[in-house]
C-alpha cells in the first residue's frame, strides 16, 4: 500500500508540472476511484485531456486510483475516463457470519487486495469561480484472482455469507458525486 501511495504522489507531482488546470476535492460514491468517501485530484493537461488521482476509504479497506480523462469536444460538458484502482483489503478482519450448519459465529478472515479497471462518463458542471461539480456513471471490473477472501480460523461460510462478501467486494456499477476546488485560478479567466 505504501508503494502505491508513493507512486500516486510522484504521479501527482509530475502531472502538476504539465497541467494547465488542477483541482483538489472530495467525492462520495459507489465503486469510484476514491472509494465510498475520499479525496480526488484532477489535472487538465489541456481542454480535452487530463489525469485523475484519488484516495479514500471503501467497503474493502482503503482505495487509491489513477486514471486518464478525455473530453471529445473541448467545449462540451461530458468527459470520459479510463483508470485503475486498488482496494487494500483488510487483514485479521473479524465479523459475524452464518457458517455451514446454520449457526452464526464470529469469523476471522483476510479480505484480499483487489485491482479494478474503471470506465466512466462524467458530467461536469463548472462555476464562474473555476470550481467544478461532477456526476459520474460507469462500470468497474474486478481484475483480481477469484480468491478474494481467506478464512483464518477454519470456519466454512454458508452460501448466503459468501454472497454477502461478493456484494461487498469492489466492482460493478459506478456512481459518484464530487466537488473540486480549482487550485491554480487565473484572474483573467474570471473576467
């Protein structure tokens, strides 16, 4: 996780040097690049291309993401994104589950790291002060191995408990809302 965060920070610094406009904000959502709740950075290289980064928390631990943004029409309000995100998982996670035999008990497990490929469409609303509000739709495909959890105490989960874990596992429909503050405002743009 530390290596991913370091790579994310180095990427941000590199892209910031190239970006014409850069933003930092907060976002909430489901299967977003920054988790259920997190920070997001957008770096517009020009009116059509950009890079985005994110970090936050989700149902599967912490989440970091890196992606590329494309706007087909420079004056348009829709952007499209492709990206990769990683959910850290959780070590020594204890929770109550139904186990084979129909009993409920506390189970000790690891939720394994998950990698995701994201495709999204983003409707951007820009304000006169340079800030932006985004609504994001898309799909996130889990590209990790099928072993997404490891039972550590010898328990055997019943099928319903396994379905609950599959539901919580990252991936699927993306929906998100974010508010981004422009950090490098140009006084001539606001006039």
